[in-house]
């Protein structure tokens, strides 16, 4: 599911991809409470997710101070919010 729903080379993700990232973030959040630990390992070590994060974050960072204009109402901002949420729970784990 992850390989097909989350393209690794796109900077702006579809609603379906953002939905999948939200579910994966929930899985990582639950793994901090010692549930779904094995499933969270599959999320953490998935190469398409790692590649997607490595594409989205640098693309958003190149906007520099103009990133202020890209909030959750824009496709770039929405994608970045979901990716950072996934990253937050991955680091918190």
C-alpha cells in the first residue's frame, strides 16, 4: 500500500497520499504507547517514505522566507505539514 500510494519523486502529494501519511502517523503515534510496534518498523524502514521525505523537505526549504506564504491552505504547505507530522512521530518513537 505504501509503495503505491506515496510517490517518492513528487513534491505535492494527492489527497489519497496525504490520507495514507496520516494513517502512518497514527501508527507511529500508537507505537509510542507500545502498541503496533512491528507495524511501525515497517513504516520507519520503508524506502518510498524515506525518499518522499528527502524530496518534500528540501523542495519546501528552497522557498526560504517565501515559505511563510505557503500555509495549510496551499498544496505545498499541506504536504509539508503531513510529512513533518510523520517525521515528528518517527523521531518521537
